[in-house]
């Protein structure tokens, strides 16, 4: 089964390299493999960086979803349904207006801070209310995110950057070229740490009392998980914009077929997240070829449909 998953992922990567406004053939690449020619430049400066950004973003967001689901103990939670993406947007906007000379690192730092703070507040709200109906947890998160999004849009309107914000923060990989995506490599240590702490996150999902009785530092582990989520979300929003529902759809599908063993399933979750974004990106490039639909729209449409199906299934 895993061999088939990896083979499918490899075929998606190959399709991502070949699909685009500029037609490319392998004969062109072999002919210019010495490092010159338009085809080789397109591959190395645009297609390969875009492929790397897609894989890193998909894997990181899927792993973030798993971590949040274990912290909140709800399978319908991910950065897009808990306010994390909207808080990162607000942090970026404030960095753009208050410290415009800070550049991408400064924006990422403020986005990380806002995302972490909003996640802490969301976890505290959920823990205090103690919903009996699991469907209400992501609904509260969507309402919470809507408030943060409204604040961000009002802030952008007051500073006359609303139009640029709507275009820049919509998930889009078309602007990814060599030299403008490398911050996404910070997702690699995030995924590695998530794998190392997979057993602890599994215990975390049993609840605070059970985790404490088993000798786990609940607060420290939950804080580490929220930091990993904030780092990933802030890096992806800075580099490619907001992409919702990846962290919700992929963990659900993997758990459906493979169970809830986090240490065993985490590589499949990362692989599934990367594969989902590749499918959405290829679809976006083909729907109105040679133009392109931003991946924030294709991923949001697909994720939204699956999210509704999962909620209806959960209610039954």
C-alpha cells in the first residue's frame, strides 16, 4: 500500500513539472542539461522551486492539522478552522505598516507571534466551555477566525492596503520562483520534531488528566505543538498565502484507512498533504489553461466540500 502511495506521489510530482503555460518536453531538458536554454531555465528557476514549495507547504499544513487535533481533542480542527490563518494575516499586515523595512523575516516573526497567541486563546476557550457536541468546536473556531479576519480587513482598509492584501494573501504558487520560497524549508525541522514527539502528542490527545497521570508535561507539550503550528502557518502565509482545510482533510482520510496511531501515520499524513496540494495545483493550472486558478480557491472548494461531509457524518 505504501509503495502505491509513493508511486502516485512521484507521478504527481512529474505532472507538476510538465504542466504549465509553457509546454516542456523531456527532449528539451536533455538537450539543454548543460545549464543553458529556456527550457532548462524554466525548470530550475520556476518549476522545481514551485514543486518544492508545494510539497513543503502541503506536508507542513497536514502535520499542523494533526497536532492541533490532538491538542484540542477534536478531529475537525486545523489552522483554517481555529483562527490561526487569520491571526497570521493580521500579524503580517501590522508588520507591513509598522515596520515596513523588516522584510520577510520580520513579517514572519510577527505572524508567528499572532498565530501562537490566537491559538493559545482558542485552546483556552475550548477547554473552558467543554462542548459535548464535537461539531461545535470547529464552528466556534470559524466564528473566531471570522472575527480576526474582519479585524485584519478593517486594519487593511484603514491603511489603504485592502486590495493588495486580498491578492497577496490568497493562496497562490504562481509567484514562486528561485530565491522567493526558501523560508519554507523551515517546515522540515517542524515535521521532524512532530515525528519525534508523535508519542507525546498521542498521549496529549487523551486529555490533560490522563496525560498528567502518565507522567507527561501537558502544558509544555501543548505549547511545543502550538509553536510548531505557528512556525509553519506563518512561513506558508508569508511565502504562498493562506491555504485552508489541508490539515483537516488529509488526517481524516489517513485515520479512516490507517487508524489513529500518530507515530506510524505521520509520514503518510505529510505525504497526503503534499499530494493533495499537488492535485489542487495541477487542477488550477488546467481548469482555465493557459491561465491559472489560485490554489487557495481550488483547495478551499475541495476542502470545504469534504469538511461538510465529515461534519454530517460526525452528526450521524
